């Protein structure tokens, strides 16, 4: 009988009629279903759930749902929000084991309003006629339209169903406000490395899992932890694939060994009595009385890398991960951590983020956070954006990386950014008086009669090409918007700005 878990055919015996003795010995002793490892290892109780300790304390809403509490202490509907592989579906299935509950599962990918209303009608009947509570697990609720989510409201509000909804998107944007107000929002956190390690160790030894058919080398275990990205389902799927690779290689080695043994026997000659031939046959692998080779297969780093050689990058181009990662990217540049900035750049590139979007963010960062502390930063950012347009990806990652390194290590100043925002705030507040007459346009007929341009001092006719005259409206005379910092190029610029203001405003103090 083949090992159904891995669907890897057992090596045939010498006569081709069935599995070899070595393959039978190597197969796990307990028959397994063909369900994926991640499904078979799904926790049966909340105590088996790894991670999420903040949601699983005694007396928590999830504990109440799993225990099937009713009456005044009955748990309300909940919305489970978290990244993939953190236990949302697992928790829902644990709740399904609650006492006196009917569990109904829908996916927003395939279900519609008609399905929701059918569940509501059946839930109302189950409650009134049989006294049973219906738990409705709705996966991917963010995929429901507003009208479809509205169909859930009567059942949730009147207690016909206890809704357990799961979503990977921020519910503040993907779930309608009336449904949010009638449900508890529970946030699941990405699993820690230790949590994933516990899952892997349990899956290797548990009868529902690999049942000791393989052992993980420390290097393979570390590799699976590295590529899981905090996703339990990804980790278990990778383990299953790595084990399948290891068993396949072991089976192939057995076949090669048996073939070599047969060739050696044929080459040594067949002379001798029948008793001698019988004795030779007794020495064949798998013969009666011989202790079979029952060594457990070791999953090595090479097996794990062959099964999965690329980590899962958790990133959604229009969701929270998109905004969170780019926010961390910009803040790392602003904070002058070039290594962190490179990390977030790599994450966006690997996730397939539009490189033009990254380049635009670099231009903004150069303007907002560096400014005149390093006037060349903006030039570098613009050049990187143009280079990406010209050469595309993957080569475009190189000028992007150069720009990130320049911006992250450059001196920082937001003086120009603050200056324009403060000036805009004054304009919006009404501080925008008339333009002084000597600065007004005097080129059209009749302008001179209006006094436009009268008294204007041409700057190039004055020493240092800086004229002592009023430029802003009357109510803004003496107002400083631009305040250079003491960093980078602005350190020298601050002295120049101070001297220019003195001359323009007529302050001749030394």
C-alpha cells in the first residue's frame, strides 16, 4: 500500500508485483488520509493553538464561543483580522466543536446574498424549534460587497447567528460600520519563530502528521522556519514537500542498491547445488529471519531547499502591507538607517511592487526629508526614476538601491517642507495682503499713473545684487518661513540666509 500522505509510489519488489520490503519498512505504520498536512494538523482545541495568547486567555470571547456559552454570558459575533496562516480558520473550526451549536461555513469568494439569507432562515428555525445556536464562519468577508454584508445584519443583530468572520484586510476599510459595531474585532498577530518551530516538531511526530516517518535536520528545520514568513500553513506545506523529497530520494537509493545487488549476483556465476542457491536467496534483503533496515529518513537542508527555495513575501499591493512597508521604508530613510531601508526596498521589489511607485517615493523623500541639507539628493532620486523608466526591471533595482543609499546616508532637513506648509497655512488663514505697489506689474498702459513700479530698486544695480526694500505684503513683513538647519549644506546656508535678510530688511547690525 502506497504512502498516501506523499503520493509517492513505493519501489516495487524484485518481481514487480508490489512494494519492496525496504519500502514497506520505511512507510509510516499508521495509515494516513490524503488531506494536506496543514489540514490534518489543524488543532482540535484552543489549547492546541500556537500563538495568539492575547486572544486565548481564560474568559476571553473566543473561549466563550468554543465552550458554547449562552444566556447573559454568551459571546458576541467576532471578526478575526490577521495575516494569512495565523489561525483564523483554525479558530473557527475549533469553535465549530462547541456544544449545542450548528456550524455553517461560507466563503465570500463563492457565496452570495441568497446563501446568506438561507443560512439566516435555517438559523432562526434551529434556534426556535431546537434551541441550537448557529455559528456562521464567513471567510474572506472583505470580498463581500456592501449589499452582501448588509444581509448579515438582521441575523447578527437579533442573535439568530453568531458570526465568526475572517479577513486579511483592515476591517475599518473592508467591513461596513454597522457590522463592525455589532461585532468584536480581534486582531491576530503573525506567528513567532518559536510558534512555527513548535508546529513543525509536532507535525513530524504526531500520528496525524508524519508519525515519525522522517526526522528534520537542524539545518532543514531552520530553512523551513526562514521561508515560512510567520505563516503556519506555509510552514506545514513546506515540511510536507520536503519530507516527500527526502522519501523519494530514499526510495530511489533503495532501487539503485537492489539493482546493484542483482547485477553482482548475476556476475558472480550461478554454479552450485540447489541448496547453495537457496542459501544465496536467504541472504536477499527482506528474506525471512532478517532484520529489515527500518532507519528513519532524515530531511536534510538539500531536501528542504529542493522543496522550497524562496520565502513567502507577505505583501498586498493595495492593502495594509503596501502602506505599512512603504511607510517603514520612508521612515528608515528619514532615520538614516540605510540597512533597514535596503531591507524594505528588497521586500517591495520581491513582492512585485511597481518600481515607478518606489522611485516617486524616493523623490518625495529627497524633497521632504533631505532638502537643501544635500541639494544633490533630489537629483539622484530623479535620476533613479528616469533610469527605471529607461531600463526597467530587474536592472532597475540597482539605481533604486543607489538612490536609497544616498538618501539614507545624507544629512537631513525638512526646513523647506515646513516653510511651504507654514506659508500655505497663512494664505489659507487670510494673511495675503495686497502686493506692495513698487512690486506690481508696470508694463501695461496706465500702470505708471496707478503708481505701479514706482520706487522699485533693481537688485543688480546694488552692491552684492541684494536690494534693501520690502517684498512681502505689509502684514507679513519680518515673517520667517524658511529656517535652515545646522546640518550638511544648510549649515553654511543658514549664515547666508541670515545675512540676506539683514540686507533686504534694512538691518545693518553686524
